């Protein structure tokens, strides 16, 4: 679908430029925006590499495991029927990676967690309550410090790229709360 949308945009721009006699302007815009896109992506790649490295250090030094132990009571509140410590640990690792803004690492932990929950659910076609709760909360968690968003805002020339931090934390908290309430209501109705 996206290919069709991009194709439509390009063809429309080309036809408009052809009709107005501004083919040189279209060419200049494509070249300039391509260069800007490469610079933008390189800036993001740098910050992602740095944060991925910091996450690796935090994991190797045991910082994430220590913080995971602090989150265990909260995790048991979210998953009261879950008694498998390996699954709880995997859930916490995914949450921690999200909290620290390492979404790429979180994806790995989330997939591993879902596989374990699916085995526990005996590969039924219908997701278990724990699977649904995990998916909802994991998707709703925003980083404590949204590194990528701050970097994007900075690269695009924002006057205060850090102004997004507090609103994103508040939004994530409200989203998690509403999502959990919806999960609990749907669990009772099924």
C-alpha cells in the first residue's frame, strides 16, 4: 500500500512540475531531501548505537538484573497467575529495555516472552490473559527518557527538544492504566 501512496505522490509531483514548467525545482528538491534524509538517518544511527551500547553495559554489569528485582512485585501484580520465574524475568527484561529507550532490545525480549507464554498456553489459537496483558503493557510503556524522539527533535531544529520528556511519561502512564483496565474488563467478560 505504501508503494502505491509514494508512487501517487511522485507521479502527482512530476505531473504538476511538468505542467508548471518547474522540473528543475522538482529535481533540486529530490536531491536536497535525499541528502537530508541520509544525514538524518546517520544522526539517529549514532544515538541508537550509543544507547544500545549503554544497554549492553547495563546488562553485562548486572544493573538491569538489579532493577528487575525491584520491578518483580509490580510484575506479580500485573500477572497474578504467573508463577514461572523464567517468564516473569523475561517480562521484566522487556519492560526494562523499553523503559531505558532500547526498543530494539525490547523486541528481542518481547518475542522471547511471547514464545514462552505461547508454550505455556499450549499453542492455542486464542491468546491467554497473560499474553494479552503483556502485549498491551509492553506496547504502552514509553521510555523514561525518550532518546530517539529527543534526537529527532534536535536534528530538526527544535528550540527545546527535551520538552517532550515529561508529557511522554504522563501519556505512557495514562495509556498503561487505561490499557490495564480494558484488559481486566475483557478478562472478566470472557
